C-alpha cells in the first residue's frame, strides 16, 4: 500500500509537469497525448495491482504485477531510446544539409 | 577533360600545403578542392595560400559529408572526373594517373584504389590481418561488394557517377556506401593497386563497429 501511494504521488507529479509543459506550449499535442496515456495507464496498473497479479497468474505468467510493470517499463525505455537515436540521426542529416548549402552558396 | 581533386581535410595544417603543392606539380591543370571540414587550425588559410580552392564547413561534419560537399562543388565547376584524395600525405600523387586511367579509357565509371593488389603498403599487421578481412566480409555479406580493399579513400569517378552516388553517411561509413551504391547502380567498377604510407594506425576495431552502427541507424532512419 505505501509503495502504491508513493508511485501514484510520483505519477501525479509527472502529470502536473506534463500539463504545465503543454500549457506553455513546450510539447506538441501528440507528445502530450502519448505521455498522458502512458502515465494514466501506469496509474491504473498501480491502482489495480492485485487484479494485475491475478490476471498474470491466469495467463500463466510466474511474474507478479509489479515485476511485469518493471519489465514493461524497461521495454518501453529501450524503444524510446531507439526512437530518440533515430531522431538524432535525422537531425544530424539536417545539420549537414544546412552546413553544406551554406558552404556551397558562400 | 577537367579533373577535380577533392581533399577532405580536418585539422590538416601540417600536411595540406605539401599535398596541394605535390598535386599542382603533377597536375597543373587539375582543380584542387579542399573541403575543409570545420578545422580549428590553419588548414583553410594554408590550403588557400598554396593555391587550392577551399570550401569550408562551419562545423565538423565528418569525412563523408566533406567529400560530398567537395563533389557538389566539383560538379558545379564542370568537372569530368572527380578524384578523392587524402590530405594527410599518405597517398602518392603520381598514382592519381593510374587511378584515373581506366576512366579516361572508358573502362570504368568508378575506380577504387586498393592496398591489397600487390603494391607495397606499410599497413599495420593487426589492420591487415584482422580488421580488413572482417570489413571485407561485412561488405560481402551485407552489400555483395567483392572488392579487395573495403576502406580505401583513394578513388576516382566520372561526373555522372558522382551525380548518382550521393554520399549520405557523414562519417567513415561513406567508403562502404560508395562501393555499395556503385554495385547497386551497376556501374563499371575497377580496382587499381595503390601505395599507402601510414603515419598513424587509422581506423581501429572500435572505428569499424562505429561504421556498422552508423550504417544501421542510417538505414533505419531513411
């Protein structure tokens, strides 16, 4: 129970930050939707952690609900790092284009 | 026939002047383009003082990016043959003749220099015995490249070839990219033996992995 309260408090903190960022127009609407969905699902999973335990057991998994959430989080993090890396490659490509055009048009 | 010699240079103040002078001595008619890749030393000034045409990147973008910038300028200036040459004095200027000869004779669209075709190259043993065979294997498996030298920076191509092969890998993966595209576009390819004088080790094993990583991300981001 205390762990669930701490986790929910953290999620609320991140949600407040998220809404503030959206209000200041720092993040796009799509990014806002993605993170809102992510934190909402996380909060639901934490509130219903016992039910998640039962569901996993029924599905034949040996991991508890909290472990399942941890594994899922790691997978999501890997995916986000990968997407970030691809974005950096794209930005690098754009920088080269700008630098080249500037050099050629000098 | 107009020949443009493109040298990608990054912090090459020690060698660039001598390289430009040597080329001018042998090829007085050739246009020497130094693609200065954001050097923080006097590369740009020295290359200009020695009579090269200098095009400068404001910041360092990598050898592949600099060569592509050099190619674009050479095409803009009406080059018929573009030669890629290193600015660190490790290639022999007199061998440019041998590299461009198959193009002049219309036997090739692109010619790659090779350090593995008989001429003496003081290549470090670890590089010759381990890194290069692995790179060759990688090129063969993933790109169907059957060339003897997987990473040589000494090459020549026709203008039409340079217009087809747009170098997209900014860093060292451009060598494999150029070879892969030459195969993909079914160009007439030739290899000629060249000499390399090593001043330093060059591409290490970690550099090789970095090339593979660059390739994967480039492929996925397209």
